[in-house]
C-alpha cells in the first residue's frame, strides 16, 4: 500500500535538495572547506563549522544500515502497516532516515543494497510539493 | 571546582496515582512539590531556586513559580526530554556548590492518560531544522528505538530473549510496589508472545504510559545539617548530548558513554563500586545499551549480562529499577528521569520495599535518557551515596 507522503516545506537553506528531488535527483550539500558530505541538509558543516556549502548530485545508491517493520502505530500510518522505517547508508557516507518501499518487509536484511526513488507528495492543503526520498531494494 | 559532597537530596516524592482525570496539570506539579518539601521537612517559603522542563504548563518556570507562590532568584527550564530532571539536579548542585542557592525544587508532572501530551517530544519539534528529513517516515517512538535494537542485534547478536529479561526483572520488582501501574510478574515467553509493535520491540518491551509526577528537593550542606531527614549526598554528575553525529549516526551507543565517565570521575568511583542502578527504561533496549555505555559490562555483552540475572534485586550483580521502573511502575508525563532519582534515594535511605532493598546499599547511580536513540538524545548520570 502507498505510504503517506507529506511534502516538506523547503527554505533557503534546503532549497537545492528539494529542487533536486523535483528532478528525481539526490542532491546533497558538501562543505567547500573540508569536503565533508553534510546530512541533514543545511548550510553549515557540522564537522568544521564552515558555512561555505556547495551542492552535488549523489549516486542515489546505498545499503540498509538498520530497519524496523512497524506493525502498530497511532494515527494515519496505522492504515499502511506493516511498513518499513529504515536508515540507509548512502555510498557518499550519510545515514539517512527513510522508508524502504516496493519490498516484502519480511525479506529485508541489514546490508541489502538500495536505490533512491522519489515519491509524489502533497502538503496539508493537498497541493503537490517536493517528492519524498525513499528507497527500493536492488540486491538482497 | 567539584560539586562532590556540596549538595544533598533532602526530599523526594513520587505521586502515588497513575490515573488522574480530576487533577489539573499545575495541581499535580503542586502535589509532588509539596510532597517532596514535606519529605525534606521544608516548605515553599524555603525554596530559592525552581527547575522545570517542557512538561510544565504555560510559561514554564514563570507560570509555576507564580502558581506555587515561590520566591526564587535562580530558575532554569532546561529541556532534554526524560533526562531533564537529572540535568536540573546537576545544575542545582552546581549552583549550590557555587554558593548561589540553598534550596532547589525540581518538579515533573503530566497527564498523558487523561488529556495531556502524548509521547514523542515537545511542541517545538515542528520547527526543528532536522524535521523535514525525519518527520516524514512514520517513525513512532517505539519505531525509533527499534532501529537501535535491530542494529545492536545485527552487530552483537543480542536476542529478543535477552531484551525480555529486562522486563521480567522489572516485573519481579514491581510486584512489591502497590502503586505500580503493572504489578503482575511476567515471563520471557509472555514478553515474546506480546504483540509486535515495531520489530524487534514487542508491547512488553515498551514502558507504560501514566499520569502523575515526581519532585525532588536539593539543598546545601548548611541546610542538610539542620534537617532531621536522611539527606543523600550528590557525589558526581555528568551530562552529554549525543547528536546525530553529522549524519553518520551509530545506533548502538548513547551519550552515556560520556555522561557516565564524567559522573564516575567526579565521584571518585568506578562502575564496579556501584550497589544499585536506576537506569532509564523507556524500552528494554534502552537499558541494555545504557548498561554497556556506563561500563557495567563490556560493549556488546549487555545481552549476556542481563540474561545472567544481574539486574534482579536484591542479590543480583547489579540490581536495577527496584520500583518496577518505567516498564512496570510509572513513566509520568512520558519522562522517566525523575522516578529514577527517587528510587535511588529510597535505596540509599534503606526505604525500598524489603523484598527488593539492596543490602548495605552505599553507592547508587541514577541515569536518564531524553530525546530518541534513533536521532539525538541527552544522557545524564548522577552518582549518589548513602553518606559522604
């Protein structure tokens, strides 16, 4: 079943990430001082403190660092259980919180290779917004 | 300057009720404040410092100082979720050691069963810079801790049976607590047979949701000397914020790896000296990881340590949460830090239930965790002694 998809509200610090998402691209911030790939997106490098941040197109490939199959949850998500909440470790380094979609939740393992997919999202008023970064399994 | 031996816990009070439909939130703060002051042999007119966290209504300390009728020249509303009250105690002890204050009051209250805020943090979260990247994925509170549990199992071979023993030990303690929300002893099989919430955490791996609260009163040596009550010296404190680690989060440890050594070092003791521990137990996995982080067992060996029966009072290697903890007794306002301190004080005063009182309990640790193990959290550790 399709997971809830609430669009985020971009701001001036996060706009390149969400503009990338609109194009189906994973665009990440990288520190121009120390080359650290920053997550979550923001215009400060948590490693060196520089606010000189650039953006680049990442591969969209990664592997599952951890996951859980949620079977009971309050609120709207209870209609889509069981669903998979996960941390994916991107090949560029960051571990990002996400959902694994288009999968059999009972067959997943830590270490499975995954690839970014961008899913349509809407805001509270039902208007379309930046798509959500989720992942599907490529090899298990 | 060290705070060691400069400040004393003179009074504690845990609200006896777990369901409070007819008390307002300020009333519950007042109930526990007056209870802790009475335990100490003090009154509201003695208080010169007040501390509360995000569970306080309205304008927080301003509203509550006014409601309670206090005269305070020192106030603080540090908010780190469930560990807030240990952080407050650390700040109070520091202010006492510096000579700024003599009597600090710290309160916690909540009504998650009867109309108050549910689990999951403060209303400020919606404006957090990380929110657009963490709030879209259906992460429940158990779901977040499940991510940590799953990774710990993957790296160290920790099992659901080992996690279940945390709950079993807590339930064997809770049977002796007439105020405990859950008083039935459960078995490992009963934990494993309870409904799966978010793999690998089952319903009985999760803490209870209760109305209620607690308070503590921390005083200077001069005040402690004139009180009849057995005042418990604060020997060491430490707090640490574990961030999301620049987006490279390791889910198998908490900030206790830093807060613990700070507290032990200030107290001049080691983990092997500790007779009793109150360890934060939002979920069974929280206990397991925290015990490793505090150095009570080797990293990755928490499962074996727990399965050995170490946590069972009164004769286990490291009796824990003898009130039944958050898993069985009480988790008022979805924040467990206050009750951790209260049960440690009972143990050191020799006032725990006789069935779970640790013999010759000289040194205790109380430890709080706030936020989420899945993202960012604040750990706070306090070493307490029966005497200086």
